[in-house]
C-alpha cells in the first residue's frame, strides 16, 4: 500500500491497527496459553487419554477455523463440512490401507482427497452459491447425507460402517523408539512424533487461514458477509469469491481429516462423517465467536475439554455427594450431555458474540 | 470534452452523445411496476440532479442503472455501450460508482479497508488520498477505526470517498444530505463542487432543492416512474411557476 500513514492517528486507532490482531490482552493471553499448552501437552499432561484430547483439539481447531471461513467470514451456511473432513480421512485411510503404509501413500492419499474435495466444493459452489443462502444450506445437507450413505455402502473401498483401520508410516507408529530412555519421564516414540506432526500442521494451517482472511481477499469476504449487493456495486463478483472461499475451506477441512486419520490410525463414518460432528463444529464456532478464527481455537479447546472431562468430573461430584438427596442423581455421569447442553445455552446467552467477541469487549 | 461548469455549457453538452442514456426503461420489483419507461440522458461532465417526490422512482432508477434491480424493458447505454444485461460488478468496473442512500459502507471493516476495497488496482494513489483527506478530514482522523463507529455524516463522507478513491467516469449519489446537520451539508456541497472541477460526471438524487440548485448543471424531474421534465438547472431555478408545477409539494416541505 502506498498510502501515507496518517500523522494524526489517535492512540485508539493505533491499538486497533489491524482488525485481525487479537485486539485484547486477555484474548492474547488465552491464545498463548492454549498454543503453549498444546505444544507442551505430552510433557505437561502425560497419559494417552490427555494426548488423545490434545490431538483432537488440534485437528478440530483446523476444522472449526475452516468452517469459520465460511460461516463467520463470508456468511455461508454449509452442512457439507464434515463431508470434506471425511474425504480427507478416507483419502489417507484408503491410500495407506491399499498401498503401502509409507509417506508416499500418505502424500498420494492427501493429494487425491484434496483434488476430490476442491472439485466437489467447486461444483456445489457453482451450482448453488448463486441462489439464496437457505438453498445452499439445503443442498450441502443433501450432498453430505448422500456422501455419508455412499461411504457406508461402498464397503469394499471404505470398510463400510466399520471403517478402515490402517498402519501409518513407520516414524509415526507407537512401537517406534526415537530415543533411548525418556525425556521428562515421557517416552520419545512414534506416538509423540505423530502428535507433533498434527500440532505443527495445525499451527501451519491456522496461520495460513489467518493470512487468507487478513489479505485484501479477506476484506472482500467480510464485505460480502455484511452486504453482498454493496460488494457487487463496488465491482466485486461475489459469486466468484464465494466459490473460491468454499474451495479453500473444503481444502482445509480435508487436511484436518488427514490429520485426524493419521492420529487415530482409523477412519470411519463415526469419526468423520457423522452429523454430530457437524453440529459440534457449528457449536464450537458459535461459542468461540464467529468471524474471528481465534474463536475456533478457544471454542474447540473448551468444547473438547468439556466433552472429554465433564463426565468424569460429574462422576467425582456425584460420588462426593452420595449421601445427599437429588444431587447425586442430578449430577450422575450419565446426565453429562444434559449439563453440556446447559453450558452451551448459558454461553450463548451470556456471550452472544462468542467468547472472543466478549473478550474484545463487544 | 467540454468542461460543463455552467448551465449553458451543460445545455450545449446535451448535443453531443450523453455519457449515460436510459431509453424506455421499465423496472418491476416483485409485483410492483416502479419505472414506467424512463428516458434520461446524463451529459458528460457536470452534475445532473434527479428530483422528484418520495416514491417517484429515483432510487429505483439508480439501482436499475447499477443492475441491482433488473430493467424489465428498455435500454441503458453507458459510454455508448449497452449495460442493462451486465452483472452489477461489471457495471461497476465499467466506471460507474454508486453511493447508496443507506451509506453503503462496510461497518466491520476499517475506514482504510473500505477504501482499499474500492481501489481495485489494489493500491491507493497517495496524491489522490491526500486530496480525499483534504475533502473529508474525518477520513484521515479515523483511518484505522471500524467504519461502523463513525457518525452518520462521517459514514456518508466515507461512502462518497469510496466512490471517488479512483477516478470514475460516472458517480451515482442517492440523497447524500438526507438526515445530515446543516454544517455537514455545507461541507458536502463544497466537496461536490470540488469533485465537479475534476472530470467526473455526477448523477445526484436530491430532495433538498437548495442543494440541488447550488450544485446542478442539469436537472431531470421524476414523477410516478417517468421523467416529466429535463433541462438546464438555471432554467428551472428561474421559473417559479415551473417549480411550483413540478415540485410543488417537495419544495414546500423543504422551505
């Protein structure tokens, strides 16, 4: 940009210089905490369950952030996001299962999945992003359901309802020892390598998405979200931008699916294509704060922590209050979904602009 | 191209091909027939005012020119080229900027981002930006703030600034002074005067006859979806009975 920096920019203006920055100390602190916590998770929270949760948070950050590109930045409601997530998962799974469990097949699977996803996103976009938002949502719902049925029917390829369990490249296998002995009491094995692959990919993909939304292209998207007629009237063909972001978001979700597959060494309908996951993503983005990307980070972390630990927390509480009336029943671990629901309602009620919006003081 | 600064020069300008010409334009919005065959010629250079009562179809005319409503019949030519069938974004890129009545800024984006969006070259010309800052000092002052935090007048100025961040052949402006304080209106009038001194042609929808008279070279009056009078502003400004006949009601409201 050749524009001169205005001399008289007030202090407040300087603080808000980039609409993309976290723009709040508290928010920045929380984000640093999450990223550092995830980076150190294997050492700070040892144990396979916590590592599983940490890895899941990582690939859900990518998945939710890519959904935010559509919902939060462009105002597109899509229910096909898990389909692209699934394409990534199945791409890696089928390739690693059918070819050899090595890096080449992983690369082939990833590439093939990306091609399929982007083409599908392009097709769906071209056919339906011209029409009203509700039709687009319906079409994505239909396509995603069809894909889920297809995946469970094509048993010879996908493993049907059972999914596919497969072996990953040797470096990432749990049996692989990368170092003798332990580091801070943690074995340096293939599992750890797999975790850091997932973590590093997450950071890379998240930064890429930040760059997309902070580019001029990203401003056009936000303009479209606010008022597509105005965006048209200053010379932007909004349908092109919508289709392109739909493809980018699909590609990101696909890569998240690959990460999920590599981490779980398994891909099935339940872990990638289920409508429950679609709802989870929607909740994560809404609770975290739409149109911020950072909301995806905070939302995914809170959501998955709650999903993983609320039940055992309630179990402990229920046991502690065993002698009292009502309370043990009310907080029985089986009722954890009820309480998760209550937490969601409360968070949407108290943070209508999401947690990030709240932290930014809006 | 004649520098159409006075009424007589503008009248002379009407002889050569107009920059924008509407012929027999009809527009339907849903079941409503809004424009009933609009014939309008906007000569190159200078400022044409579109007057008329509420509901006469002025805003619909501008939106139809931009392709935001589709003309159901008739011809729209811009710079000798038919544009009625083009998508809105292509009409904008052909060189028409539109400042809607609702101050079409993007409130989530900063003032700077709003202007960068409109500067389709990707970069803003530093000299032109300085000129804009001179026209509308508030833009420089609130450069990095979200546009949604500006006051109504400042939003209107940003909206106009966005239309002229790059030279455009034609600017459509819909009631820029509506709801603004008199001091801001004066500022706006001065800005339009300066804009007229450049090569830009302006089509201005305005209800405030004083503003219209101060700025207009030509005038067209709409009623019930048709143009009922077109000519030089000077002629209308002097002819009280013509004003009475064409604008009776709206003039009373504003004086």
